[in-house]
């Protein structure tokens, strides 16, 4: 089962990915998490990615597609994978399709989580996450049991730099201009599944689960 999770920043992609992988044992591949780990390690990739992430821009397609191409050919992706935050441009979607064709695979479902902009801004301003296990929390909607500490692994919870100030507005603009047009791309392939994401995360997940089980 090869799945894509789409939606603007703050729609709940990471949150739904956690729920999906607990029910369907396929690897969760988040390009945002891959880049943030690289930034924290100070690697060459991290230094390059940081230039774009800090201002809310997209990391160039060549860098991003090469990472995903390499990742989906690994053995743990044989039974399927869950892509979160990739593709974000038409060029990325085309490169992904080309890689999948080479592997004799295809996308089974592109889940689009739809949330109004005001709610996205509210969610992003309260987002905190675990740098170790990547679990996502929200100061208002989904706080951890103990303040500042991850329920799952006990590590410190941090706010992302790009969830502050005007970077949020820039990311929403980049989404509208570069990523939203991709919905038509997957609609044309007949794999687009739109979902109302302003409800509670368990309600959203129930719809996704039902759809995945029907595949
Ligand atoms: P994305 O990966 O699409 O940017 P996240 O999963 O990180 O989104 O969610 C953004 C923020 O909104 C997080 O703080 C998360 O806890 C919260 N959140 C996610 N889904 C919901 C929901 N259905 N209702 C309320 N808050 C949510
Ligand atoms: P969000 O969960 O808020 O949608 P992500 O964690 O997916 O954000 O991405 C954070 C940042 O990492 C993006 O603003 C962008 O700079 C970079 N990034 C992540 N995925 C991609 C991608 N597919 N193409 C280009 N840049 C990306
Ligand atoms: Zn954790």
C-alpha cells in the first residue's frame, strides 16, 4: 500500500501518519523530519536545507527527490510506504512517478487533508514536537501529560523555528502556489481522497482507516 499524505502546513499530516502507522505497519517517510534531523546533525544536507527552511521556502527539487528515491527503494518499503510532505511540487510528483514505474509500483491513495487557513494558523502557533520520536503535540488542542515532555519517550518538546512569525505566512503562500495544484495531478490519476480535517484527529483517522481498509 503506497500512500501519500497531502495538505497545507498544520493540516495534521504528521498526526495522521502516527495513527496510520500504528494500524498499518508501513514506514512513515517525512521529508520535513529528514531535513530537520540533517539540520540538527549539522550535515552538509542540513546546512543546505536550512537555507530554505528558515524562510519557509521549499528545499530544491533535485535534493528532495534524490532523498525520497533512495529511501523508497529500501527493503522496508517493499510492502508499502507512507509519504508525508512529499511531493510538494509537480516536478517532485513526476519524479516520484518515474521512480515508481522503474520499481513496478504505483501510488494507491493520495489523502488530502483539508483545513481552513485560520485554523491552520492556530494549530501551527501551538505546535510542539519531540525531536527524538517526532510525535506531535499542541499546547491548546493536544497537550502532553507532563508539560514540555514527550508522553512516548520522555524527551524534551520543542517549538519549530518555522512555526513562528512570518515564516508561517510564507509557508502557507508557498503551499497555495506550488503544492495545491498537485491535487489536480492526483485527481487525474483517480487516487485523490479528500478529507475534512477540521474535526478531531480520531474522527479524521476513522475516515482514513475506512478508506485504507477498502483498498
Ligand atoms: P502537519 O504535519 O500537516 O504540519 P501536524 O500533524 O504537525 O500537521 O499538526 C499540526 C498541529 O495541529 C499539531 O500541534 C497537532 O497536535 C495539531 N493537530 C493535528 N491534527 C489535529 C486535529 N484534528 N485537531 C486539533 N489539532 C490537531
Ligand atoms: P509541515 O508539517 O508544517 O507541512 P514539513 O515538516 O513537512 O512542514 O516541512 C518543513 C519544511 O521542510 C518545509 O517548509 C520545507 O522547507 C522543507 N520540506 C519538507 N518537505 C519538502 C519537500 N517535499 N520539498 C521541498 N521542501 C520540503
Ligand atoms: Zn518522543
